[in-house]
C-alpha cells in the first residue's frame, strides 16, 4: 500500500495510522486517503465500489 505521495505505508509500519483507501480510477491501483484514528486501535479496512 502506498499513500498519495508514493510512500510505502506498509513497509514503514504506518498502515495502523490510516483507515481509508480509495481506488484512484486506474484499475486496481489505490490512492490512499489518510486519516489518523486518534488512538492506538488499529482501524478496520473495508472496500466498496464507488
């Protein structure tokens, strides 16, 4: 997973800080929309068609 700036958030262990991934319109590529969830809980992930 990469954020919108090309940072590999899984490699750097940052995924636990983020909760939303949205497709960017190019097939299965995702551009990550970043939200800190404000606590130490790992956010859940879900996918839906837009």
